[in-house]
């Protein structure tokens, strides 16, 4: 298990990488999900801004949460043009 300091340092590396490439991270789309019974709920940040803790998130139509595995859920699909 990584320590809080190690994980924050890894976040900082990603932030630096994205900033150097002029692709800054969108803070509104970032968060932390603490999974596992013994997982400490540390506070992490990007550029001094705390990241919110999340219960779940959806990415590409797949809902992910700490209390279950990936569950395929349909998103709105755009009509296919012919």
C-alpha cells in the first residue's frame, strides 16, 4: 500500500506532466475514491486545491463504485447517421 506522501507525489507528477504539455487537468473532473475496509481516507490535492471524495463515478457508460465491481450501464447513445 502506498503512503499518502507517495500517492500525492504521484499526483503531482501527473499534474506537472499535463501542465508541461499545455493540457491542464480539469479540477471539476477529478476526485478520489477510497475503496477497501482498511483504506485510509487521506486528503489529496491538485495545485493546493483539495480533491473531493467520491462514492462512485461513471466513465464511458460504466458505473464504478467501492461497494461493487464494474457494472455495465447504458448511456444515451447518439443516433448513427447513414
